[in-house]
């Protein structure tokens, strides 16, 4: 153990593998020192595990109706109570983690690459390419995101898939800005000139050298944006424009509980707590990642 | 950033400055116009990707080929896309947003009727957010690391994690149904509705103009809860940014100098450290006002507030695209204008950025 520690923290790594392992170790160690970051990581871990094993963790079926047990308050049998169709709310919240995770992962997988490529291309080529791409990015950035997403869903039609597309279409500009700013910092450095002189095409330089270096700041930003994505998705669900019934989407569940809020408060409040916990988890995790991976962005403390 | 071309020879200073100012105004106008055009391009695009054929929507799917083509021509849909877009821009700029399918009235008139309610709620919201958020941020920075700093930090994070519509529901259940402290959903109790003549469209102001205190009190009791919720979300952002700006200033040497010279801690914070950041705060407040106008959509639905958000979502659920895009253009325009204005104010207030 002690030898492994020495090997990891060696000032003069003997191989690339040792250097990378050491770097990962140092990042993990300083990450573990922040309690909030660890809490965030724990919440997200629980979210992922819950989503993976939802059918085994949920005590009841998420869609099975039992009209004899309508609107029961929280009890030992139903920890979060039941809704107006007698469905167990805890089971629906547990199955809802799958939808939430699906939304954030899909939005990240669609919007981050678009932003990365646009930003890297703009920063690498500069000149007119840069101006045109950044003008488009700035237009998107200066528009209200939620309203644009609403308008897109209105045109495409309600549904989970269209909600994901609409949120992704409105989230990429921030990543393009970040990728461009990162690219500009090393655009003129020697290693780029070196690979160019070796005959590497622009495509190769951008995809193999520029984009990988923009990754860490983009990942931080994506993690910080996750809370916003979850809130927007829940908002679309609340309006009936996101996941359609009987899918146990948290925003849609709140919307159904709205009519009972005065007498059966648990129907609307419970899914809300799930949203808050998961969003906070992403906020904590993002803050922690930023402090560790990108100390320049650290907020004063 | 494309810097304006510097004059080749060193001309007289005054001329140099005048030239710079002219460029700045021109630049501001161009950027604003381009952004607005971008907004219209997007709404135009959204209007095109609707899977409903607009011609079929007019003539029905049993129309003959000739009728179909004639209608298509009458609607201008046979022209090149760019021409269609140019016509669209002309219509929007001259205030023609089409007719709403839901209300059967021109969208512009609907928007005029619904906007004051949103404006009233959002403006009180930002006032609450600023009057609480700025002092909170300053306090948090002045006592960085203390329990009060932690509380403000958690409040700030909650602002990013709590869904506004959920908070609205819970607040209604607690403060209206439970405690009875505030008026319920809507702008005013039904028996007061339409009593005071509409002058500004802002119920509180109209009641004051009419001199009717009862109605004023009733309108305020309805307004206060949704505005407070919007205020909470802008407060979270404003306090966070104020704190970080203040910390930057408190670490500067002139602040240390002031302290060493024996200036009282209060004066150091408010006169020395706070004074320079008011410029940055203008931008932050502008931005959060814009975001707040946007966020009011969700809050309006929960509180059955007859504003743009309710209009927009009602139209959404009925696929009334003219109304949806009209409301989008209105909110987008206000958003752009506030953004641009806070940018200009920044330049006016901060001599360094000129």
C-alpha cells in the first residue's frame, strides 16, 4: 500500500501510464477532501444504482392501479403514499429515476459534442469561420432557453424524445463558448505547430488534439448544467409536453398532484423532493469537479 | 472580438473619442438587430417544422389539386424560402403576428392585454430579489466562512435545484390554504374583478390611481406570493454573484490600505469595496430580470396568473402556433433588449470599458 502510494505520487514518473495514474490519484484525493463534492457524488451514484435496479428496488409496480387504495397518506406500506389511481408513489419515484437519467444523459450526449465541435472549429480556424460561428452561438445564448424549448416542443409535438431534442437544441451554445475559449489558449502553442508540421490535417488536429483538451472544462460545465436540464425537463413534464402518462416522470407526477395539493399534499410534494435531491447532487458534484479540475474557476472563499 | 480599426496616424484626441463612440453605437445597433433577426429566423424555422401542412389546414385534405395550389400561392408558400422569410420579418416588424386560433383575435392585441400582468409580477419579483440578495451577498462576503455565509450558500444552491412550479404549489398550500396569509390564485378576488378602470394594466397601480385602497390591498395580497417566489430565484443568483464580486474587492490592496488607515469596517465594506462593484451588479441584475421574466411562465401557471406565460402554455396545448410564436417573440425581444441595455449601462458606468 505504501509503495503504491509512493509510486502514484512520484515526482518523476517513469512511464506515461504512471503519470496518468498519478494525476488521477491526485484529482481523486483532492476531490475526496470536499464533503459537499463527496455528497454530490454519492447522490448521483445512488441515482444511477436506483435507475439500474429500479424493478428490484421498487416495492410495487409503477403503473399498477389499485383503486381500493387511492390517495393513502404516507405509511409503512406506502412510504410516500399513493396517488389518485392507487399507485405507490415511492415505486413511481424510483422508476422515474430512469427517465430523469435518460433525459440528462441524452441531452449531454447530443448538446456537448455539438458545442465542442463548433467551439473547437471556431477557435482553431479563427477569422470568418470564428465570427460566423460565434455570431450564431451568441444569438442562441441571448435567447430565453425555456421559452425556446417550449416553442420547439410545440412544433415537434409533445413527448419524451422531442423534449430531449428541444432541451439539447437550446443547451449547446454554452459549450461552444467554453470550447472556443479553451482552444484559443493553446491555439498557437508549439505542440499544435509540431503536429501540423508533421503533416496532420486540420480534422486530425481538431479531433485528436484540440477537442480532448477542451473536455475537462466542458464536462464540468455539463455537470453544473445538469440541474438546469432536470428542472427544464420537469417543467416540460409539468406542462404535459414531456414524458406522457403513464410514464412516472417526476414533473408530470407533480402536475397530477396539483389538484390534490390542499388535502393530499404528498402526491405533488414527494416527486418534488426527488427533483431537488438529484439537482442538488449534480450542483455539489459540479462544484467539486470544478474546484479539482479547474482551479482557475474556483469561487473565492 | 473584432476591435474597431485604430486610426493610422495619431489624430486629435477629441476626434478619436468621437469616432469610438460612433462605432460603439453602430456596433450596439448592429448586434441588437442581428440578434433580433436570429430570434426571428428561429421562430420562422419552428413555424416551418410543424408537421401540419399549412395549406391542408386551410383547404382540408379533400381539396382538389387546383384549389390546393391556388391556396398555396395565396399563402405565399410557393415562393423561395428567403423571400418568405423577408415577408415574415416585415410582418413582425410592422406588428403583424397573425391571428390566434384560440381567441380569434390578432396575437399582438392578446399580448398587449396579457403582458402587464407578467410585467407587474416580474418587476415586484426583481425588487424583492435585489433588495434582499445584494445585502445578503455583501454580508456573506464580509463574513466569509461564518454560519451566515453557509446559510446564504445553501439558499443560493437551492435556487438552482428547486423547481419553481413545485415551490409555487407548496407555497400556495402553506401560505394560502394553511395559514391564510395571502390571496389565492389569480390577480384579484372575483368580486373585485374589473371594478377599477384599466389605465396601465398593472392592477396595483390602477387601484392607486382610482384611489381604491381595498382593491389595492387585495391585488397586493394576490401579487405578493408569486413575486416572492420569483424573487427567491433571482435572489439566489444575485447573492451568489454579489458575494463573489465583493470577495474580489475585499482582497484588493486599496481595501487593506483603508483598513490600516483606520476606516471603520462598515465604511470599508460599503464605501470602498461595494462602490466599484455596483457596475458589475447592474449587468447581473439585468440578466436576472430577463431570466425572471422567462421563469414567470411556470409560476404563472401554478397561480393561474393571467399573463404571457399562461397565454403561451394555453396556446401550446392547443397547437395555436401563431400565439406560441408571438409570445416567444415578445419574451425573446424583451430578453434581448434587457441584455443589451445592461451591457450598455455597464459601458456608461464603467469608464474603463469605454
